[in-house]
């Protein structure tokens, strides 16, 4: 609150010892009067709930569209989880190339099922070579056995000649020199 101007203050101070309080002066502002909403504003005010429902339905529909999963055929079940399997290494007894592969990676196989067929051309050639070497060794063995038999017959002959000569020397039908030769043989 403001006190009165100086002139008024002097005049009142002479008559009254107390000053009076006066409300402040208000500036000249235009008066604000409430007006009715315009027709354009009324149009949007009436349709705001409808637009909100359309927006909400569109959002829910697009969420359902993007997160919907396709139906599974009968007999197929979808699940979530983790599978752990033991890895089994398959190896051959001999090194070689694969001629034919009967299964694909990840296929289920049974025990004893043929998984792959090896190219055995190199192994067949090695087998033929080994067989020919074995037959050569067999021939060498047969030859050595024949030589042993021949040597045994020669030893038998030499013994028989020694025995005959030893029997003839005391009778005087063979010489001692011939007996010595037979012993050396």
C-alpha cells in the first residue's frame, strides 16, 4: 500500500496525526471476458476421444501384426530351450578320399549305417602291389626249399658214397685217397 501524495499528506497531517492507507492505482488494461469456443476448436474437442481411440487401436493392431507368429503344421511343436549333444568323430582305418557321401551334416544316423564310401582305387592298387610282392616272396621261399631239398639229397649221396668207399678200402677195392676225398665232400 502506498501512502498519499505529499500534498494530501500535509493537509491530513495538520488535522489528523495518522496517515490513511490507499489502495494502489491499477493500470488501464483491457478487460478479459470469457468467450465461447470457436467452431473450429469445438470440432477438435468433440473428436479428441475418437482420435485417441483410433490411435490406440492402430498401435495395438500394428503390435499384434509384427509380433504374431505363423501357425505350425500339425505334429510340429515350437519350444524354447537349449539342446546339448555329444559330438562324435568318425574316422577311417586308412587314409583316403571320399567317393560318395550318403548323409548331410546334421542328419540323424543309426549305428552301422553307411555314412560315406571311400575311393578305394589307391587302396586296390596298394593291395595288388602287396599281393604281387607276397607271390614273389612265396616263389623265393619255394626256390629256397627246393635248394634245401637238393642240398639234402647231395648230403645223403655223399654219405652213401663215403660209406661204400669206407667198406671197400679194407678189402682193397678202393684207395685211401678216394676215402679222404669222400670225407671232404
